[in-house]
C-alpha cells in the first residue's frame, strides 16, 4: 500500500483541529494548516517564512481595511489573496538570498563543505503551501495573534507526534528527500 504522507498529515490535522475547536474553543489557523505545519516542524526557515507571511498578510489587510470596507467573504478572499502574494514574494526573496549565499564570489571565508551543507539544507526553503499564510492570517484576525499561534503550534506538535508514532519510516523518508534530491542534482551537474 502506497502511503500519501501529506494526506495522512492533513487528515490528522483535521481531527486535531476539530478537537481543539470543540474542547478549547480555539482555532488552529484553519482546519488543514496544522497538518501542513506538522510536516515542516523540523525546517525552521520554512516555518518562520510561513508565519512571517501570515503576519505580514494580517497587517496589510488591517491597513487596507482602515481605508476600505472589507468584511465577510471579501475579507476572507483578500486575506487568502494577500497571503498568496506575500508567500510568493518571500519565496522569491529567500531564493535570491540563498543564491547569493551560494555564490563563491560572495561566500568569503565559508568553506566548501559548509557551503554544501547550507545549500543542502536550504535548497527547498520557502513558505509552506500557497494558501496556508492566508488561512493563518484569517484566524490571526478573528481570534488574535497569541491564541492562534499557540493553538497552531500546539496542534501541529500533536499531529507530528501522532505521525512519529504511526508512520516513523515514511516521516524519515520525507525529511531526507530534499537532501537526497540535492545530492543527486550535484552529481548530475558535475
């Protein structure tokens, strides 16, 4: 049986999100978000970029809503659209930052081994998903920054722990896949 780790993680995230909502009255940044975040808990750059995109989206929509009447479906659509745009911009910024860090002319005193380790870790760095920042921003707006981030991180950790208990081998493969892909790319380029 071929296991789709993302589908399993999202399914577990749905269950955990519903439990958090019913038992604690807190939303974890959208129903599917804890499942996505759980897969990337070991990648702090991705996690930080996603939360930065969500916070930037929240602030930008708050600024826009002080000039334009934005409520209901319009506000939700605007949050997702601005979240998508900020995610794309942050991805582009991260890509250009890591390309310049990988440039031997700008590397300076960084050894080739350190540079290879850095590029292997960050080759896939970026914002998690396309609509995840917007979904998080919606709940930052609805229930506040601290409750949303606390519920999101706690529920993502719970999902991650269940994944570790249920499918540890697939989770290890998922985490090793980007490094393996970059090593194969390096061999092909040489």
